[in-house]
């Protein structure tokens, strides 16, 4: 099948066009897979969630979704995947909590590229183990979208560590492969997926692993997750959700002295990053109101264990990248 978006294909900008696309894809998926089962790695990101939504509509429980929780997801994400797909959509969902496996493999590893490779390779290994437990699966669904094809020959960016072993060859089901990201979101909306899932900000495949700088420890990872949750909650309450392109916290592997309960205490600092961009190649810093930053600082230093300072990153890209890694 061609990997070029047909020239006749209309840009999906509204529900009517999205519904027509959904009907067409439901028919095509049913024709392709017939009564066979389809496997999907469901991260809970926009693309895999929309693929899951489409396939559930087309073939219901013939879709087997596997959600691997690598322990590096944001607060509430694995729970949302289970709630939406298993509880609300009654999907066939295999949930694997592999947190300890990932953290064991990452123990003492501080080099960012090595961390990425370990996370990617372990992800494939866990997914492969789950896939081997299932029999008679010939099809693999993937959330490939058109920019993946244009930019990297059809391989999703975070699948950069090789794929499944030779003896596990599947026929691919890629219903979104000619869609741009904005179109995927309209389709997700039309499928009735939660707004927060469909319009969520970009999140790297290695997750909080790139924001817990240096060697990851459980307690510092927890501090990244909790501070990120506070930041997101406050941005949502103060009208910045959906306005700011990407915002998150990162914690470097350093401690500095502070004062807690009248005693000197060595603790971490949380860095807040909030940026706007069109294409992630360059970025500007969101001028977050000072009062809000003070309030967030207060919450983080009182609610997040082990943190005594909060810093705001004023650096555009370039010279900074968006992620701290
Ligand atoms: P940088 O840090 O290079 O990030 O300025 C640019 C954008 O890419 C996101 N990013 C990733 N997205 N898988 C992804 O899907 C990844 O491994 C990954 N690493 C970085 C980053 O969050 C920012 O939006």
C-alpha cells in the first residue's frame, strides 16, 4: 500500500468529516482483519488512544490492547487508560505494571541516551512477553501518523530501539497513517474520547525518565511526578491549560541546603518549564504571572517531599532544548 497521502483526501477539520473518516476506516478495518484478533500497544497518548477507539468501534473485543506502565508516566495516566478503555469502553485491555522492572534496569544509569535505550528496549521486551502469551494474533495496530511517515520512514519516534523479534511478524493495521496530528485530535473527539486525552500536551516516550535527571531513584521520580501534577493542576485552574504548548517540571540530581522546621536540610530543586512553539524546533518561554509562580512554589515546597526550592526556566530554544535531559 502506498505511503503517500492521496491528493483527493480532504483535511479533517470538523465532526462531519471525522465521522465520514471513522465510517470509512471501520469498514476498511473489518475488511482487513475479518474475525481475527489485533494487538495494540496502548500508551494512552493521543495516537494510540485514537487507534484504540477506532478499532474498538470496528471490532470490539477482537482488539487486544496492552498498556505497559513503565513507572515513568504522569500522575493519573495509567488509571485513566484503565478507566476509559476497560471500564467505559469495555475493551479487552491487558494492564501490565512493569514499574519495578524498569527502575531496576535503570538503577545507577545516568547517561541520557543509555537511559532512553534501556527504556525503549525494556518496553519492547515487556510487550513481546505479553504478545507471546496470546495465541493466534496476526495483526498489529499502530498509531503511525503522517508526520511519522514523512519524518522517519513510518517508524514512530519512540520506537527507536528496534522492533519485535523476527519470529513475531504481524500484518500492520495503521488507520491514522495519512492524518496530521490536528486531524487525529478531531477524530478522537468525534469518537467520544475524553478531551484531556485527545488534546493533551506532547509527552516523550521515555516519560518522566527524561525529567528525573541523572540516575533515577524512586523518591526523586515521585517528586517529579507530584510536582508535575501540581503544575498541571494550577495551570488548568488558571486558564493556561490549552493555551501554553508544553509545561512540566524537572529535577536535577543535586541537592542544596535549605531550612525546614528551623533545621538546615539538603533537598532537591524543582525546575518549571513552560514554552510555546509551532514545530518544537524553536520555542519561546510563556510569561507565567509571578503570583501564580509564587503560589505553585509554595505548594511544591510544602506538598512535595524532599524539595526546598523551585526555579523557573527563562531560556528560549535555542539555546535551551525544551526538555531537560
Ligand atoms: P527538545 O527537548 O528536543 O524536544 O527541544 C522537542 C519536543 O520533542 C519532545 N520529545 C519527545 N517526543 N518521544 C516523543 O514523542 C521522545 O522520545 C521525545 N523526546 C522529546 C519534547 O517533549 C518536546 O515537545
